[in-house]
C-alpha cells in the first residue's frame, strides 16, 4: 500500500505525482500536510477547486477529478536530496497510471519526472517527448515550502504554472507552448531513418555481445549481457535484480528508429511504451553508440 494510500479513481482529469510523502504528511496521514506546502492553495488559486481544501480533505480531490500518488511510495522524506535510486518504484507508478488511465499526469516538481524518465533537463510544462503510453505529461515547480512561491521557473511563477496546467487540460490556447528540445539538431527524414536504423541496431547488439555489459545511465552498475533467446536479448540488472529480462530485437529496432526520428537516443520513459513498459534496458542499450548516430548529417555547405 505504501506510506499513504493513493488517491485515485476512474475518469480523472489529472494525477499529480510527487517524489515521496513528507514527514508531516506521514504523521498526519494526509497528502501535502506541511503548512508550508502550497499544493492546496495553488489548486484553489488556479480554479481547480471551488474552495480551499485542507489536507484532511485530500480524498475530496476525487470529486474534482484529481488524483494523487508518489514515485517513492514506501519512503518518508521531506527533502528530495535524501532520496536515492533504490527509492524509485518506476514500474509501480507506470502500472498505477495505466490502471486508472487519467486524461493527463502532472509531476509535482522536476525531481520526480527526472527520476522516473532518467533525464537530466526536462522543460517546464507539457512534455513533447514523454508520455505514459499515450497519456500526456506536464511538470510544475514543486509546491514544497523549500521552493519560494514567487520564484520564476521558465518565466512563470508556480501559481502561473498551475493556471497554465488547467488551461492545457482544457485545450485552451493560453497554455504555454513547450520549448523545442535543446538536444535536437536536425531530424532525419523517413528515408534516412530507414537506411540507418538497421545498421545502428546491429552495431548495438554487436557491441553488447562483445563487451558483455552496458553502463547504467546514472552510473549505478551495469546492464549485463545474458545471451540470446530466439529473437530476444537476455539481460540482467546486476545491481538490484537477479531475474533476467528479455528485450525483443524488434523493440530495440523500433527504439532506434524512434531515436533517429527524434535526433537523439530515446529515454527510459519513451522506451516504456515500446517494450511493455520495461524501457530501461532499451534506453541503456541505445547509449552504446554515439548520440550523433541518431542525427542526420549536416547538409553540404
């Protein structure tokens, strides 16, 4: 169940995802109970609720088609700096979101999004290259009291980002336009992508078989080569999972092709949609070749 039970149900407009339950919330048994946390105040100010809710009324959020959960479901921490890789339960979160199938997911702060998707610098607002199996993602500044309420993030205060989220959910034109990914240079054409995807896939497999391992994106151990089983690669997550995972070669090929379309290697969250919501091995394997391989060459001068 976790420290606090999820507040989820059918037909939700948005599920807010935090990092972990704070000490005050764990002690009182209700989400966002720290008086310094602005979550309920920002919800009300942005028009999500018709009155200011108190933490003890957190389950009333379902009436407003709002759900709550956390990425580190079994951890109590009021400071995200105390959270480690072992605290994140990505598969549980993905299964939870699939089960309730909300209209959208909103990460309360970049920390949870970065930990789930294994990315370093996401944009604020709508995420153009990440989703939960087609369920769109938005990210707002953390409502923690450690984050000043009037501080601008990407040109907007936290309250303004809550308002932008509400407009985005309503498909309002006032929602912020997401910034283009900074890492993309020039995307490949479909012809270029088809020409190179098979070659890149073959290179990845050959290197993995030769080196017998691939470094984790966060440097925490290695993805270990376990052999082939038909049209699958067998891999092991040495540092925390002795059970083998099978990665379909067709899924690897699809991830490579998608990376060529994006002009960069796909991240774990994007690969989840390809490989039965187990995208971490795919995203690691994609790093075995240079990121430049996924970009189209510069046109002749």
